[in-house]
């Protein structure tokens, strides 16, 4: 089992944080996921028709992450929160990236609701996972760059396990080691908001939509939440 923890320092700095962790077991990533394909195409059609646009940095949901990034020394217009970067890509290209069914599912849910989302292959996570401020000595290998090693800046918020960093700048970029592929069968999907009172209902809806997309392609899914009041969850 893996325990996720929100560190006291991060909880104190962001007291309205709410993080949902959707754990799926028995994922079948090599088969077609037609509901995910439909969800992607529907969102792209709405964008093309002008009936929907992704949240940008003027939206309170994204602006909150820009403010958070600045608080730990990251320029959010150079290194963007994941939902901001994904929304900008969709607005520019008119299409969401196609990676694999599991990643496509959380990307679609993320951009639809303006909430950052990511995922970790739990079979490649070592020990427990903590969301904390970096000391600067940790190592990080970026997704798609298996031969690259970086060090986060001191004070940057990271997800980390007992080996190295899983996500830099809170939710900007994931690590190569724990990336989700078609072969991943045990995955923790993470969805986040910094304003639980305002946007908690969006998080609940997003979690429900993600679980719906997972239902026909996994043996089981469960949901846990992290918040300053409940900073630990064992999956």
C-alpha cells in the first residue's frame, strides 16, 4: 500500500487545498476506450463551435495556481500549471493530445473542469508519496527524458517518493519513472484545487466523470481525499 501525505508546511500555506486521489486497479490500457474518445471529440467540437473555451489565466481556477506558483518562486507564464498549459494547447491546436487511454481520460476531465490532474503508475512508486517543499538536493527525471537529471529549486513544491521527485512545480511536469503507459495496471490519478469551498463541487464532478471513464476498463476504483484537515491517505 502507498500513503500520500500533504506536508504541514504546504497545508499551512494553502489551507483550502483539496486533492482527490482516484486509484484504479486492473487497468486495461491496450483495449479501445470509446467513451474517452467520445469525451475528447465532444470537447473539441464544443471548442470549434464556440460554445465552450478552456479556462485561461484570467479564470479564478487557473489564476489561483499562478498565484501559488509565484509564492514558491516559479514564474507561471514560463513554467505553467498543467491545466493552463493543456488548455492553451487545446485552444491553439483545436485538439487534445492523444497519449494513451488512461492519460487521455484525465486530460479530458482536467481541461473540461479547469482543474490540474495527473497520474502515477503505482507499480513504479517507491514507498510513500509526500507533497512538500523541496530541499533542492532531490533528483528529478522529466517525462520523456530518461537520461536527464534535474534538481528542483529549494522551496519549490514537489510530489516525491522515497527515490526521487515525481512532479515538479506542484503539477507542472511528471517524472519519467512513474509515467502512465498502456501497460500500467495500478494507477493513482490526482485532481487538485486550491479553493475547496469555491471549487469543491467541480472536483467532485470531475472525479465522477473520471471514474465513469475508468469503469469499463478496470477491475476497481476507489477515491481518497487529502486536505489540511485530513493530510494523509493510504491507498
